[in-house]
C-alpha cells in the first residue's frame, strides 16, 4: 500500500474510529488497518492518540458489560506501541484555539491538537467532515480502502 510507505518514519495521530474498526474487526476496513497496525508493531510508524480515545472506545464495552473487550482496548492503548497522551493544559489550550478557528467539536479539537502538538504529520480517521487544518493531513479510511 503506497499510503503506508509515505508514513514510514512519521508520526500519525490516531482518531477513535479506526481503532474500533480494527479491534472489532470491521470487514470493510480490517485488511487496511491490519497492515497499518503491523507497521506500528514493527516500529515503522509512530502513533499517538489522546485519552479521549480511551474514553470513546470504552463506552460500548462498559455499556454492554463486555469486560474482555474493555480490557483489549485498555491493553492496546496503554501497553503497546501506541502512545496515549493525557490532555495537558498545552493541548487543551491548543484544542480551544482549533475549536475557535475551525468550529470543531471538543473531542475532535483535542484529538487533532494532541496529534499536532506531538509532531504528527497525519491523522488517521474516518471523519470526512473535519475541516482542513494546514498543519496536518487527514488519512480518511474510506478513501484509503477505495484506493486499495
């Protein structure tokens, strides 16, 4: 996959949806995401996300009392090659700036702020409604899957 080659040695911000699709094996995205996360496991790509992701991925397992799925999410976010950052005051303030300039929802602003402040060049997402922000490029799963 050509898009993976351009990510080698780069930092990629991770939005919540791609992680859910990967862990819960969403058939439309699984092959693409397997290759991506294999690159992460091999240290070819660095990935950063925020604790917003942890909050978002745990809602469904906690609601359905699926302790195994909740544990799987915690493990990948807290004990793998993915760097999961707390929302610092610097990230919070930058998120507020992004929110004020681009009319983002707070979780999106914080995810993007985390990625940018961590030096990410890209954000892996499936949100097609995110406004263009000059300092980061979006890798939209639907687009990546359709190119494959």
